C-alpha cells in the first residue's frame, strides 16, 4: 500500500522515436512522483514502501523484483518502450552515471504525496521537495559531463512526467477515520489546499528548466482492491473516495490552464508546457467493463490476501493468480503490466478525453525540430 495515486502524474521526460542508442537519444525523460511511477529508488532506502521482493517482478525477463510496484513494467517503462528508448534509471542507482545521464532519470518514490505529511507511516521516502533537489543535483552532474549550456538544452528539450495526488487522499485525508487533515479541512477546502501546494511544485519544475510536463490526475481511488476490502461488500467502488477524485480532477485541469497562461509556450515555443493526463478516465474504461478489454476482473487483485486480495501487501505467502493478464490490478493499489500497457497507449495516441490538449505523438511531432 505504498501508493494510491491511481495513475498515474510525477514528472516524466521522453526520448524521441529514433533508431539510435538510448544513451545517445536526442531527448531525455524525467519522472517524478509516487509508487505508480517509482522504478526502484526506494530499494536504496530503509523504508517499508518497497517492491524489491518476489512476486513483484514475476513477469520480468529474469522474474526478479525491480522495485516497480508491478508484475512487470510500469507506465514510464512502456512510454519509453513505445518511443524506442530504454527505461530511465532510478536516480539513486549507482548505474546512473556517464552517458546514462543523457537518457534522463527517475526521481519517484513510493508513498509520497503533494503534502509532506502524506505517507508519514513510511519512513525515509523521497518527498517531492527532495525529488526536485535531486533534479538540481542531476543537472550539475550532467553539466560536468557535457557542459552547462548543453545540459540546459537537454533539460529544456526533455519530456517530464509527474504523478502525485492519490496518496494525499488514501494515505492522508482518508487514511484513518477523523484524520488530522479531515478534521482541519472539509473535502472542498482540502482539495483547494493541496492544489495550491501542487501549483508551487509545478512552478518549481518549470523554473528548473522543464518545458514539456505531463501532469496526471487522480484515478478511481475508490475502486482499488484495498479500498474495496475496507468499504465494499458487493464490489462497488467506494462513493466517498470517488467523490474526492471527481472533485479534484477538474480543478487540477483548471489549475494547469492557469499555469499555461502564466508561463507561455513549451519546448521550442510550440504548444503548452503543462499537459493534463486524465488517468481516471483511462482506468475507468476497463474498471467499468473489464471483459470488454480482455480482463476477468477489475475488483480482485492478482496478488494479496483477504477480501478482493486487498489486505496488506503482496508477499511470497500471498494468494497469487496464475494469469496476470486477466487482472486489472496487480496488488491492492497498482495495475498489472497489461493494464499499464492500455494506459500507456492512451498517453501516446489518446484523444483529448484522455490527454489534453495533445497526446505524446503530437508532442513529438511538434518538438521534432528541436532535435533535427
């Protein structure tokens, strides 16, 4: 239960679809956020928010856990794959050095939220302010490798993904009955508060040089197996948590429009800096009708225990499904690789109902001149 921001926004930067070695790719890819996009940073921390033991990673080539909260690949991996790049390395990985820095970096950490008090039950996670500090450190390291001017161009022409917000509800406001935050704020006021804090985060990312920033909304958090186990007798999504995401996402979209008006155009002067990703809609498609998308269930997790396999974390002693492709959810909070693949497809080619005002295919075409 390290994350709840059901799809995935952290910040993510993409590589051009070119047949070139990834270390020499023309575009970098930066990822910020929580466990939906963490690819192993928490492996290097003393924390309970980890996915570094089997059966996590059961469907990777070597069947070993990588730190991703999945049976295989997560959304950043699949976006990179669709664009012809190798996945970016976790920032804390000792392998992230030399030419590997040119590919970008993943700064995400399971358990975090927009607020510093989100995920306090997980010790030693990399809160978003620290992720941005690491981003600054990364740029200094890159400047030593290729010079400050070229390093600035790499960052400015990169694509960035940030996935935050879900944990601020599931692992903060609704973590326990009468939580500190729920006593302090009504839900409408809490949403305004976290969005005001998020706005400062997004401004800082822009201030650090990012010019194409994908910002994901909060997914259908009331439908994840962990919440069904706590609140549902018949498999129906929890209405209160659904109400939270329904109220949050339109206000996030409005905030992104305000930021775009504030900062002007993105990379190369073409189009917006901030692009909104409607992860709630992406997930709702196969949560509402799993069989239409080739799934058997969207309520029971593949790996876990208790009702809906939604209690606790996925471990060696958990109930484990035989065919992960039939399940929307891998564990109590996170999608399977197959579900992630459907989501990533919408990033790349989805309509404005899914990603607005333009998808990644359009972004790549608009920015191609930066790398010609």
